[in-house]
C-alpha cells in the first residue's frame, strides 16, 4: 500500500522508520518530512497546516493510509477533510481533537465522566482568576494551543498577577486564552500513557517516561520533551491496568457518547499521585519523544495496526513489545524552548554502535550541509538489554552530534535508575 506521514519531527522520523520495515508498504511519503526522513520516505514539500493540499496529494497519488503526527492539522480538521473525500486517515476528527485543543473542554469532559484529574476553575477574567486562586502554589493553563507555553506553576500572588496580566491585558496568547483554568497543583511522578483506538476498542502502547523540563534535575522551563525511555519503570502492570480502566476506556466511551468518537492515538499525560493516577492533559496524537522509544520496542507491523484502527477494525489486537529497554536523549539548541539560533550547520560524526538510531527533528538539507530549523534537533536513541545499557549507548553517542550551542540533559533515566548522573 501507499502511506503518507504528515509531519517533520523526530516523532515522524520514528514512525517512518518503523513503517518502512512493513512488508505491506510499497511507497512511503512524508509531508514535509526532514533530512533524516528522506532516507526512508519520499518527502513532499507540503506544510502540515495545508490540509486541502495534503488531501489533494493523497487523492492524486491514491494514498491508502495517511498518518498524522502533530496536533495542528488535527485541530484544523485534516481528518474531516480526508474522510469527506473517502480517504483513510489515522487520527481524530476536529471535534475529537478538542480533547487536546481545548483544556476547558477536556476538563469539563473529565468531570462529566468521572475521570480522575486535578480540581480546576474555569475563568474568563482577571477578577474571576484572582478569586479562584485561593491556594498557592497553583497551576494556570490557557484554554487553547499555546506551543507548550500556556501552562505555568505560580508560587506567589505576584507571579500569578504577572501571568494574568500577560494573558488578559497583553493578550500574549490571543484567543487561545479567552478562558483559562486555575488548577490544583498535583504532586507525584509524571508518566505518559498512549493507546491506539478505533473509536470503540483500545490497544495500549508500552508506557514511556518523558522528561519535560529543559534542565537537569527537572529544572527550568517546560519543553516538548528532552528525553524518554520505555519501559517507564515507575509504572507497574497493576497501575497500567487501573489507568486503562479508570481513564483510557472511560475517555474513549465518553467521547463516543458525546458524539465525538475518538479514533487515533490517545495520549494521556498523568501524574501518579499518592491518591492514584490523575490526568494532567490529553494529547490527540503520538508523543514526542515517547514515540521514538516505543517504535524501537514495537514488534508488530505498525502499518497493519494503524490501518485497522483507521478502518474501525481493531478487533482484539494485542501488541508485542521487545523485552529490551529503549532510551532517547534529545539534542537541542542552547536557548530552547525560548530563543535559539536557527540555520546552524549540524555535523554528525560516525557512530560505530549500530544499535544507536538517530531520529532527525528540525534538520533540513541545504546543498551538502545539514542545517537546524527547530529547537529540538536530533533524538539519539538506542535499545539494549537493560535501561542502564541503553542509556549508556545513548550518552556515548550524544557528543557525536555537533553544532554551535548543542545541549542535552545529562540525567535522562536518573530517577528510573535511582541515580543521578553527574551534570556537566
Ligand atoms: P499540560 O500542557 O497541561 O500537560 O501541562 C504541561 C506540564 O505542566 C505537565 O506536563 C506538568 O509537568 C505540568 N502540570 C500541568 N498541570 C499540572 C498540575 N495540575 N499539577 C502539577 N503539574 C502540572
Ligand atoms: N512528550 C510530550 C508530548 O508529546 O506532548
């Protein structure tokens, strides 16, 4: 079959890498793809938000399955556009993608279906927010997509006032922040739980642990993710079962009851609190960098799985995972996630260990040079018998990626291994 992957990050590179191994696939395309994806797929220069052009392309090339990576095209309705034209596509419709696109919608949905999450108040003005901020610290979240910058933990009244001014007076987030949530701060360990669903049936992916903060020891700003490993280690089988029963299944059934059946990959960001798992957020797509480590461990044919889910035909699919562990460290540019340099030349020294896999993120080719176009540049990944071996391989390879201002966390996996790596 012919498959199109929409996206240009390391997540999409990992998806293409795995799809490329499927004997079912005769032609693999990526839009727009990147310099790494180009090794396994034909890259077509169509942007992820150009959903009509993407559907035109899929029609013209008779694409049998389109797989959507990022949330933007999903929230813009790419699935609706494809389905209108009778094209098979993996991902939720625009209405279903509101689980990620609107934090107010998802909070009200969780309340309605008794899905465990943090207490929160919806506020539309500074006055309402002030009165909701009774207890500090608290979390403030803007309703809409805000490129990962719409969530802040406020420790003092002053911090809260500063953020509220940015939201309501300076309108830093535009309409995405017409409404905000003032939310209880949850304490515990974060874990990512993903599942593939055809709208009714659900197959969990191997849990992964993502490291979201930019700095070692969970310090600094939130990012898209600086590293990951699978197994998650902190999540045992019993808790995973509880998450399926009390969170994932009620979400899928609830969305169906709401008339917004959810098909695709459902990503639940969780806090494992002393009172059990609580939902921090939903994402309507595969996680990045969680997908990179999951694809290294998945035994089964990804094309077959995603096609079945897209056709409402998941039946009682069960997935098989390699017993080995996989680890990933993201090489980013100094300054990420705020201001960082683009257009820098990226050099990759030879890596002798062939169990190391590089998934390219924001890298394009210009002539013979590789240039960075985003803050996260490469995911360095490896699989090995144990997590500590996988991490050792990744950390051995990481310095081989060289560019001005290259930086990465030195402590991915440290909590899971119960040890802290020495910071630089
Ligand atoms: P979100 O976009 O809602 O996932 O929030 C981004 C990050 O903020 C999460 O990955 C958590 O690290 C943190 N966060 C969000 N909500 C809470 C909460 N209620 N309590 C503690 N941390 C939170
Ligand atoms: N790793 C976090 C995310 O994909 O949103």
